[in-house]
C-alpha cells in the first residue's frame, strides 16, 4: 500500500502543477516579433491554423502532446513519451527566427520570449519530470 500512495501523490501533484502552469501561461504574452507581442490564449486558439504553413507554427503541436500526456498519466509509458515529445517541440520554438505574425500571412522576426512561453514550456517540463519520477517508482517496485 505504501508503494501505491506515493505514485498517486506524484500523479496528482504533477497534473495540478502542469495544468496550473499551462492555464497561467494563457494569461500572458508569449513571444514578441518586430510587429507585436502575441497573446498566449490567441496563439492557442488560432495557432492550429498555421500548421499547414510549417515553420514555427508547427510548435503548436506541443499542446496536443501535453494534453495526451495529462489524459494518460495512469499509463505511464504513453504519458512519458508524450511529455518528452511535448517538451522537445516546445524547446524547438527557440530555434525559429521568424513566425507568421498576422492574418495576411506575413512573417516577422521573433525578437523575444515572454512569460507565457516560459510557463508553457515549464508546464511540459513538469509533466516530463513527474513521469520520470513515476517511471522510476514503477521500476523500483517491479524489482521487489
């Protein structure tokens, strides 16, 4: 019974912290271009439309991977893989120099990263860290 309890606590804490950081990120600006700074909530709501254009817009895909990680936290292997992919995609945003910046499809240079981006990325990092702890706990209990 003692082996199960820490796992449940880790799952709960991981989900709460990751989700809270994600929601908090939506209240912030996420990145700035030479034209404007983007609102995280708007990037979440309309970012999927940019997927066909490629480039930095593909980093929106970190969101569904993070959401799947939340949903499947009880199935550690699925959640772990999804949290790894989510974090890697979040971090890949730092590699892009330009992004579509308006409805007309104009690209502008990315000139800065705001709190919304960092909270979003940390949300994925928390999920990965929790999954790694859960995986280690599972392996430890299987050795017994």
